[in-house]
C-alpha cells in the first residue's frame, strides 16, 4: 500500500513561497508580493529566510489572507540578496508573529497615522485594513515623512489614499532639481503645526526611535492620553518565539508582546 504523504502546516516552520511581483521603491528599498496566504493582524511581522544567507523579521505591509506584501530596505547580507531576486524566485517565510494593531477594539475612532521612512511599511497594512472596513472608522489623517522625494515609498498607493483620506507628505531635504511641492522639514513639524484635538482619536506611530519620541512629546502637549497612542517597536530578534530573550524591552518580549504596544504599556516598562 502506498504511504500517505503528510504535510505539517505550522507557523513555526518556514514555508517556501514564490515572488508574484517586485517593485523598486527607492534606491535602497523594494516591495515584493508573495503567495503566502495566512490570516494576520495589521502590524504583525514574519521571519524571512534565504537558505545559507540568513533570516530577519520583516513587517507585513499589506492586509490580505490571499497574498502578502513586504517592503524591504537593503541594509545587510539577507536584504541585499533578497533585492537580487526576481518574479518567480523562491524564499522561505515563517509566521505571522507578534501582536499587531488592535483594530477591532478601536472601531468608531478617528485615526491619525504618523510614519517616518521605512516605518511607513507596517502602517500601510493598517491603511489597507481601514480601506476594507471603511464604515468602522471615522476621519483618517496620514502624516508621512521621508528623507528626500526619491525616498517616498508606495507612490502609486499614496495617490489612491489621497482620494479617501487626508494625506500629508513631507521630506527632510529637497534636491535642487526636485519638483516636490510639499513641505520640507521633519514629519514631526507637520504634526506640531496641525490643529488636532484628542477627541475620539487613536494615533498609530512608526518610524526611527527619535522620531517616535518627538511625536509622543508633541501628542502629549496636544493632550492625547497614553492609551490613545500605539507605537511599533523594532528590536533585534532571533527566534521570534519568546525563547531566546534577544528582543526584550524591560521585561517585555517584542516578538510576543509587541511589536505594537499601546504607549502606556511600554512607558511603564521604561520606568521599571
Ligand atoms: C519587528 C521587526 C519588523 C521589521 N520590519 C522590517 C521591514 O518591514 N522592512 C525592513 O527592511 N526591515 C525590517 N526590520 C529590520 C530588519 O529585520 C533588519 O534590518 C535585518 O537585520 C536585516 O537583515 P540583514 O541580514 O540584511 O542585515 P544585518 O546584517 O542583520 O544588519 C545590517 C545592519 O543593520 C543593523 N540592524 C539590524 N537590525 C536592525 C534593527 N532592527 N534596527 C536597526 N538596525 C538594525 C545592524 O546592526 C547592521 O548595522 C524589522 C525588524 C523588526 C524587529
Ligand atoms: S526574538 Fe527570541 S525571545 Fe523574542
């Protein structure tokens, strides 16, 4: 009798996936769409592997249970080798891991999204989610900052977001030959100069740590409560399973308790 073939499906085992599309976003970043079909929350991450090269956590930047998109910045061995792949090539993914943005608990709120650089990637998953569940949320305002116009991610998507949401984009520096017409300066300046009150609002923030610290200070000056602010934290990770302790922030595992934290949860840890 022929032996029955068994397949083990587990989020702890890497799965071989195929690249369905590849989009260059800027000189050092690109977005791939892969046939990894899993249910997940916006803000969760996966572990991406190229055998013999390495593994790294990458945020899911889409919201779909039919495919997955990942925006990747070329910084080291793994990400530079991922950048060389083409449509049809294979890689390995395990996950999804971590706690994402608690979108279901936040229904009925107006939403403010503040992103800096590659921190815009996990926030893109929230925007997809809100577009698919538009009636559940009020006004949506986006403040997105990039180094230069050439670093602006998801340019095609942003055009679409502009039709449904209030989208503001700033760049830190403007090259002489640029035709970018938006504000020049840190994204934090846009937030500071905006008249925003804290009524029925939640704020999602992701970007470099210094940017997130400044944004939180500004939001506090505008009377936002700690439990209205959600941030996505990045820490070096190994197992992503709560075993190795690499990702600890003052007693919390970023891979299990995060990467998304409500600010009052993380602030309490920082004061430990
Ligand atoms: C929860 C989470 C989500 C992430 N999401 C994304 C994403 O969506 N897209 C993306 O491009 N990257 C993301 N990262 C960062 C990515 O995992 C690292 O850049 C990874 O180390 C790249 O692997 P590498 O082998 O190419 O580079 P490495 O050889 O590991 O590192 C290259 C350089 O980057 C530095 N570095 C490594 N990790 C980090 C980090 N977490 N923060 C700051 N500096 C670091 C190293 O010190 C080194 O200088 C995420 C990290 C976490 C923890
Ligand atoms: S990455 Fe190992 S405990 Fe979080």
